[in-house]
C-alpha cells in the first residue's frame, strides 16, 4: 500500500482516480489546488503524487519544481495528469522532472497501471542504492 496524493481541481476526475487507486489498495488524498498540495507534500511525504498542470493558486509544474529542489523529495515519483495537450506542455513538465505525462481524459485503470509502474521503479531504485551502500 502506498500513500498517494492527487492534486486536481477537476472534482470528477479526482474522485474517479481516488476510487480506482483505493480499489487497488492505496491510501489516497485529494486536494484541489497546487498550494495545498505542496504544503501537504512537504509535511506528509507521500510515496507518489499525481498533479494537474492547471490548478488554482499554484500551477502543477511549479509544485513539481519545488519537489525536485528539495533534498528530501527529489526522487518522489510525480505523474502529471492534465488537459494540456500540446507537445511543449509535455516537454516543460518532463524537463521539470515529471516521471510521466498523462493526458485527460484517460482511463483510471491506465493511471493505476502507471502508478504501479512508477512505484515499482522507485522500489527497484531504492534497493539498488541500499545494496551499493552496504
């Protein structure tokens, strides 16, 4: 079970994802703006974050940049889930450090798959770091 935070101002999409991820066995929080998301990430340190690009108070890419600059959070998996469809929006998010860029609308089952994939990559990476240190 992973602790996952979804930050999306689209209530319907957020609830669909929250339910799909909870059905997959994860603990999931849902927030509607970037500022609250960043504050929660800094205090609660989830295992994975799903960010919308266009949110009130703080854009998702700005939240991502804060995460990547924090020594305690630099490797936190972040998936961008957004209605922004241009290649330049995707390039900006990936350059800022997003692990994946998913476009709305999307199948919640596909998001669960991408979440599981990102969590497994993190586990593998953590195991390799631990082995190298010992």
